[in-house]
């Protein structure tokens, strides 16, 4: 039996998702046939399985292509197989793998094969979201990601905070999904196309009613703003982050955000492209990119500012990291605002680099939070007092994560913020870069307060905090990534991010 070239290309394009489906089935089978004392190892199967798939995606890369968009669209145009899809796929799969490993530190979850299967399915949805190039696939992938995260956020049914988090996330998510679906249906109704590249050409040249296009753009942006926790669609974030199981908070703040941002970059440039990305022979081209550049800039300012200001007064570490997530959504939107006028791809490359760094950094921070909360029963910042004396390596790992979030070298967060602000300046958005720098200074305060508590305050308990082997793996991988991608491996990751950014500007 032989396969056509198109069939082979389609299989290669969705190979990560195929392997993850197999892994999810394997985890469920092991959950049925393994005895209870053996099920504690299921997390290793899920975690290292996902990390192995991520390594395979990175090693395979994308096949040599002619540079034409038609060569990169597979499955009837539902998926685009390019470097942008690959880099965001790797980061969401790594986030899923590390989340599975840190789950093994929670006694209530570590033996639940169905929990790990749901995590894998959510990663499948995130992976497809990053590669989607059709309205139908976009909505299916986003809902696969969202529905599984609703279930995971409320997974601990005997925990009032977890059930509250699941319900709140579901209610807000259903509300945002309705807006997104209505916006996508309007875009389809205007153009008669579902492929985002074909409908982008129709939107720009079809003589559509401007208010109608603006309304469609606004409705779709509601959904994206919700997924990345941008103001004013951030209200769910602190409560859900605090109440959800901590591994799911880590996954929610990394994989979901990364996949949504990867799709946002692709969607905006494809559906509302700047005129110079379209063939010069086209007449009557309208530039709708100005609208979303201004919208992204405004969302960036309010998200950075509100997230950082509200984080200053938090006493719970999970809520503080939630408001930090809102602020970081603002930082990333600085790069999104720069992609329209910066055809070198620096803005998109900065977003990809920053999100890769952010995934590793947030997983590192939440891994420490899990270990500390399980040992002390507290998520309060004041109870971190003297952590450097109780468990110096955990304090060092948390410090590294906080320095990266604050943007202090040699952590990768410094390089990420530098790239974002440089892209904004190169695009003429100097004022936006200045607002971002001011917010970095504000954020530096509350991050360093936590460091001060860990190293300067006296501990109430001198007992060291136990660290499982699975956590050692998760902490080691994420710590190494945060340091290496901020120092010796900056160029390889940035080169990959730049290749991914250049793929964005290949249009029909």
C-alpha cells in the first residue's frame, strides 16, 4: 500500500497530535490494568512521553518547501505546517509534560490516570490551535483546549475552591466562546470563506461595510483577550488560578496562553493584513491592520498597568502570579502590536521567544509553589519566610523564576523583554515601549519582595521540604531552560523564532 505525497505531508503535519492520542490511550490503559501502588508511575509515562514528543517535533522541524503558502497548508487547508506552528507546538507540549511531572507531587492526583489523559487532550487542543488556519479548525481546537481545562480546573470535587474555580472558568469561558463564535461567523458570512488566508484577501478587497468588519474584529478579540488574560477580560484569572489544582494553574498560564498567542499572530496578519502583504495588482485594498494595532497597544497598556498594580497588594502567591500573568499578557501584546509595521519579523519573533521563556519560567515557579504548599498547607507569601534555610535549592529555583519574570539577567526573561521593547521601538511605538519599561520597574518590586521574604525573614519551621524525583526532573529542566535561553542558547532559539516569524508573512 502506498501513500501519496499529500497524504504523507498531512501525516507528518499532524504527527504530534497522533502520538499524543496514542499516549493518552496508553495512560488510560495503564490506569485500568496497573495496581494502585503501580499507578504512581503513570505521571512519568505521561510527562516523559510528552517531553519525548516535543523533542521529536523539534528534531523533525518542517520539511523543505518552496516558500509558497500552498505547500504549507495540509488537510484541505485546515492546518498550516510551518515553523510558527512548530515552535508553539513544542512550547505547549513541554508545558504539558512538565505539568504532568509536577502533578506527581500531589497525593490526590498522582495516581489518577484520567487526570493525565485530560492533560494530554488539552495539550492536543493547544497544539492544533497553534497550527490552525481555518475557522472551523480554530473553533474546534480552542474548544478542545477549553473544555478539558474547565474539567481540570474543577477536578478536585471535594475541594470547594477547585469546584468554584471550575465553575467560574466555565461560565466566563462559555461567555467568551460565544463572542468568538459570533465574530467568526460574521467573518464567514461576509466572505463565504473559512480558510483565513482566502478570507483575508476578500476582507481587504471586497468592499465590505467598515463598521461590520470592526464589529467582527472586536468580537473575535474578546475571545483571544479572555484566553490570554488581557484586561478587561481578566476577572476570572485570580480566582481560577488560586482554586484550581496548582499543576493545572501552571498549564493554564502557559500552554493555553502560548497556543492562543500563536493563533492570534497568525489570525490578525492573515484576516486583516497590511496592504503591502497582498499582491500589488489588487485594487481597492483597505488597511484594517491599523485597527488591531491600536487595539493591541491599548490592551497592552491597561493589562501591564492593572496587572502590576494589583499584584503589589497580593498576599497569596498564586494570586500574585495570576496578576503577574495579566501583566505579562500586556508585555506580549507589545510584540503583537509591532507585527503589522515590522516586516523583518522582529515583533513576532520576540513574542515566540518570550512565550518559550515564559512557559519554562512559570512552570518553575509553580513547581516550587506545589512543593511548599504540600509541605506547609499554605500559599501565603509570608509563610515563605526563611525558605532559603529550610530548602536552599528550592529558594534558588524560585528566585531564578522571579528574576526571569522581572526581566533581570542572566535569566531568559531579560532577553525576552529586550526583544519585545526593541521590536516596539523599531515599529515606531516608542511610547508603548516606555510604558512597558515603567511597568517592568513596578513589577520588579513585588518580585523582589518575595525574594526578600525567602532570604531575609526568619522561618517558623526549620524542617526541610521534601522533593520527589519527578519534581527534581521538572525543576532541573525548567531551571536549565531559563538560564541557558538567557545566556548561551539565545541565538539558536532566537533564530528559530525568527524563522517562525518570517513564515507569518508568506501569504496567498
